[in-house]
């Protein structure tokens, strides 16, 4: 279900449906939440608003790019557990 906001005039449902179809053809990989249509004389300004895409963190762990450790075997999990983690530290007062 796509919400359509029309400002600056009136538009038939058939026209609105054609703008929805066009948006879905232009952006087939995205989920369209809202389309803002601003009528300006003979022109229509179109503004698309897309749904947020879930983002999963990817890290390099023991030479592999992974999101989670659920597919690692016991040896790889032990390697992750035993690795040295380096962090950023603030400089001490004597170093400044």
C-alpha cells in the first residue's frame, strides 16, 4: 500500500495509479512508502519516500567478512574468543 499526497490541484485515481506503477518500475528493489505529487500548472513534481532497509553489521573476523558467528565451527569460535582486541585509548596527561 502506497500513500499518495496530491497538492496544488486535483488528480484522478487513474493518474495516481499510473504514478504508482511508474515508481514501482523505476525502483523495483525498493519499498515505496509515500509519493508526494505537487501539481504546478502543466507540470507535476514527484517526490518518493522509501522504507528503511534493515542494516546488518559486517565485520572482518579472522580473515572473513561475517555478520554473525552462527556459521563458525568450534575451532573458528575459539579463534574469535582468543584473539586480541585492540581499542583506541586517549593519550595520558604525560603524553600531551
